[in-house]
């Protein structure tokens, strides 16, 4: 993987911002296991790693590694996890002016990764629970610069709703990733352009099985989203916008670790939308970035840089 040199990092830092990500930062404690333990079972893990994570930070790093000018609004704690949790944000050149340090623990995720790449995650929010309306007011200058605002649901939902309203008001496109799965207010859904969900999250919002892709994306638009993308893992993605319904395939690769693949998709999608791509074209690019990410361990540490070849 090719990290940018000092000159490229300085050039990016001096530039304005295309994408604002408001969201979570976690330290991921990743345990490699042959399979996931059953309730009540003790299992011997193979290896353990402390890696940077959090859906918001993952999405910011994904977009920045691909060349996006990204600013991040969020919070870490005052414990020993704050440094490791933000190391890749710094390395990718994300603007951290609005990353607050609040007393207490940094967000922590315990991730088990089984053979075949499937993961199971438990998240303790820590400082992410402190990302509030005041954090957004402090970052007011960013809303006028960015063309895309990326949001997920690992910070208080009231903050997500306020950020979406602010962004929409200032003319930024709201990319809402409704993860982890949760119900959404109609007001928030109505600002999503696109709403990005996986199958599980889509099912919760719809209140029934997806049925055909056409029916599922149409159902989410009926609920109020301006446009929709449903990610389908190795089966690619389906979506719907003003131009109608579409689907894109995913490159077939061998999965080592699927942690953060959805975040790689969202970060890449944000970047492509910020540079003016149509939603379907942006999703095609994002499926390739997500496919690249599952081939390596970890979330941020697995994301491709701008000049890396994609599958
Ligand atoms: O989407 C993957 C992320 O979910 C992990 O990095 C973990 O921190 C949790 O937030």
C-alpha cells in the first residue's frame, strides 16, 4: 500500500474540505478466532491486535486515503486508546481540528474475526456519546465548504439529526449510513441523499424482508429517503435515485476480514459523489474499494490508497 509523501500531505492539508464526516472513533481490539464462540463457550483465540476503528473514523480514512479532502467532527477520551484510535486519521491527512478530547474512555470495540472473514462486534461508546450539538457549532465553518456530509449512528442520534439539518441547510449533500441498525425519524430520513444500508439495516427500516431489490429500494424511498443504496456484500449493491433503479456487481475476492468493509464503501461513495459522479457510478467504484478492504486485516489498515490497484 502506498501512503502519500510529505509534500502531498501538506498540499492536502492546505486545501479546503470536500467531505465532512461527523461520527465515532474507536480503538478496535481484534481477536482472530477459528469460529465465533457460542453463548457460554470459552474459545482459544489465535492472535490479538489493537487497531483504529469506529464507523465515522473508518469512513473518513477511506475517503482521505483515496485522495479526498476530509474533515472529521468527533471525540476521543483521555485514556491510552486515544492515540492508537486516531493514528490512521492523522496519517491519512484528515483535518482533526474538530476532534475533541473529553474526560473518560475512548470508544472501544471488541471484534472477533473468524476464518472466512466474518466478524462479530461489541461496541462501548465512551467519548462518542459526548459528540453533541456544541461540537457541531464549533465546526460551523466546515458546513459552508463541504459538498458532502457523511453521518452514521454510533454517536447520539440527536447530533446526527442536527448535523444533517445543518448540512442540508448549507447546501451539502447528506450521506446517511444507518449503521448500526436503528429506526430513523422521518425528518432525518427525508434528508438522506443517499441513505446507505446493508440488508439487515434495510430490513429493520422496512419492517419486512427485502423481497426483490427493486421492491426494497422503492420501499426505502417511500419511507422518505431522497436516494438509496443497499449494500449486498459479495453480491454488490442495488440502489435507486431520480434516474431510477440500478444494481452494480462486486469483484469476487477471498475475504480475510470483512470488518469495516461497509465503511470503506461509504467513504469511497462520499469521495466519488464529492467529485460529481452519478450515484450508480459512485457505487460501482465503492464496491471495488470495499472488495479491496476485505482482503486485509482490520478496518482502516485495510483500505486502499489513491494509487493502489483495485480488484
Ligand atoms: O464498521 C466497523 C466498525 O464498527 C469497527 O471499526 C468498530 O469500531 C465498530 O464501530
